[in-house]
C-alpha cells in the first residue's frame, strides 16, 4: 500500500494539470482578490436601533435608498455582527426635544468597519436630510442633524480575503477530488493496471487506499500552501492561530474524502476519457457557482437559495469561514459536518455500487 502511495504521489507531482488546478488556480484568485480587495468590505449593510423613531420622513426616505441593505436582527446579534464587521453601522433616529432640529441621528460602528463606509453612510444621511429640507421643510433650518462623532466598539477587520480564501480552498479540494480521482482511476482501469493489481496478493482495499492516500497527501500540502499565502501575504484571519489552522486542516480532510467519492463515481460511469469532463462538470460547476465560492449565496434570488444550501461545498465554505474568522470550534459546526457526513454516506454507497476493476 505504501509503495502504491509513493508511486502515485510522484505521478501527481509530475502532472501539470494536477499542480495547475490544485495550486496555481486558487493562488491566482487569492492574489487577484487580495490585491484588489485589500481591507475593503464585501458589502455595505446597516441596521436601525430598536429604539429608532420610525414615524419621521428621514426613516421612510432611508428605507428606499438602493445602496443600503437593512439587516433585521435582535440587539445581541446586531452587536456581534458589528464587532465582526458584517454591518457598517447601527443607525439611531430619535427626537431631539427641540423645535429645530426636531430629530437627531447618531451612528454606532466598530473598528472592524472600513472608515470609508462610515463616510459614505454619513454622506447618504446628509443628502437625504437635504432632500427632505428642500421639499418639505424649506422654511426650517433642517429636519434632522447627524452627529459627526461616531461611537465605535472594538471589532475584528473582515477583509475580502476572509471571504474569498475559503471558497478558493473549496475550489481546489473539489477540483482535485473529482477531476483528479476520476482521470486517475479511469486511466488505471483502461491501461489494465487495476486488473494487474487485482491479480496480486495485495488486498483490494489497500490498492484503493494507496492511491487515495497519495491524493490526500498532495491536497493537504496544497491546503497548507493556500492558507499560508493567504495568512502571511494578505492577513487572512486565523483567530486562534495554530489551533484554528489545525481545525481547518481536519475540515479540509473530511471534505476531500467526500469529494473523492464523486471522483470514484465519475471514473466508473464514464465510458471514454472524453466523457469524464462533462460528468465531472455536472458535479463541480453548480457548486463553484452556487456554493458561495466567489460571492455570498444571499446575492441569489430567494427561490434559488434552498438549492444552494443543499450543496456540500456550501457547508464546507460556511464551516471554514466560521472557524477561521469567528473562532468557532470544529465541533460547534456540527450541522455542517452532519450534512457533509450524509453526503459522504450517499456518495460512497453509489461509488461502491458502480466501482469497476476492469
């Protein structure tokens, strides 16, 4: 088994396609998004304080601003989102107790928020107030005033790389697991290598394990490279340092085992080598596009989101982002791990039924 592992591992490193799909492509995406995104925000989300006066024209006007996405959660969840930079600010509109101006507006933000977003939000508020003054309150000094002093709470900066890197690692694992395993076992079968192995005294399980272990070792090395470049070059967040890194590696191992099951199925059902890419793309492309790899699934229509949440890559991406940025333990991601486990049982049940030695 170890001899098969060593031989297969050497073959993987000699394969240009394996290196390109597993290492080069994810690193290129990380470099591009890392340089472009910098410390920027993924989107500008805001929320209203629960004590906000909603019976005023400023509140009504802000609700119709296309550039603002209003989040509705309880106070504890909003504070947590603010600390982690998921929302730019919590807006409070209250009566001033004076005739002029009748309302005052204050903002609560955090150190995790890009200061440019606060400036943009203040500009929007001032523009809305100016528009209301011009139309309805022409004779008054102003309908409201924005407090220029923004209260801030401690927070952790959420960079673009914190969203992109988990998706790119999932991209690498899924590509390697499906395409790598499918082409490998199909070629071994076509060249009658598996048949010769089958005729030796080696246990059949050791033959498959030897090839699988080599793929796992290569992909785990790839994961180390991807995470290392993201962390040291672009400040990808690892909340608890080495502990977080090890939990991510365990999660990656679990996901890779699942994705390799798809590869076993494709290698068995494909009749010719040219039919492998179409079968593999049927599995990988929907997940690349719909599983939150490049952008949040919240950007999709509501009818499509339930489909996105079924895909195994979605739950890998979610669990990794929770572990890396929020400091959630691997065991706390039991829901995502459970769904990945269900997928693994189904996939390998099909793989065992379809696997062929000849």
